[in-house]
């Protein structure tokens, strides 16, 4: 059985990446904070295609760092609506 721990939202981020061949993103990874999803959904690349989920990261606070340490880069792309 796994022991689950609750962490603050600021300690978690998800990593997404564009893997589309015809996009100019150059397979750049973006870091998304959990609160971002409510307003924006999942991230899209420069050509409006869904990015692929890569992994979830949790901030390591074991070295006496602040509790809610998580550096997050959010990339927002506007897509023309059909």
C-alpha cells in the first residue's frame, strides 16, 4: 500500500512538451502550476495543438527552503476560434 502525502499547490508543477513535427516549438518543455488548469485547460503549442504530458514534479523542501517553493513558467497561446 502507498502512503500518500498532501503537499501545497505551490510545491507541485507539471511538465508538458510539444511533440508535433510541424511546429516551431523545438520540443520546448513548459511548466504548469495546478491552478492554471481551471482557467486554461491543458497547454497547447504555438500552432494550437495539445501538448503532451511528460511528468509531475514536487519541490524538495528538505534543505530548509521555503514551503511553497516552485518556479513555474506559464506559456499561454491564443488560438483563433473557428
